[in-house]
C-alpha cells in the first residue's frame, strides 16, 4: 500500500488507467470475434465489420493501449481474410 500522497494519487491513476485499458482491450477482442463470425455471412456485413474493427484497432493504437505494430498486424490479417472471401465470391460469377 502506498504511504505518501503522491504515491496514493499515482495508485489511483494507475487503477483508473488499468480499468480503461482492460475495457478497450475487451471491446477490441469482441469486435475481432464479431468479424470472424461474420465470415459465414454476406460480404457486405463482413466489410462493415472490418471497417469497425480497423477503426477500433487504430484508436487503441493511437492511445497506446495496444502496440501500433499489433494493430497493423491484426488489420493486415483481417484484410487478407476479407480479400480471400471477396475474390472467392467473385470467381464463380
């Protein structure tokens, strides 16, 4: 437990930041799961989920909740899945 005033304040700040970061991370993981679940559905829904996921990843990276390279890597992986789905749908037509 902190003893000085400044240490107590830093503890409060740390707790508040930790809770916020956990909430952002949880929302991010949920959004990624929604994107992966939308792979079975129509392409329009998948594209919409990708845009939302990319936006959340960019916001989290901008606030340094996650590392920017992690955000770029995840966006690349999801974009690859979106591209595969799009090209597979357009080939038979």
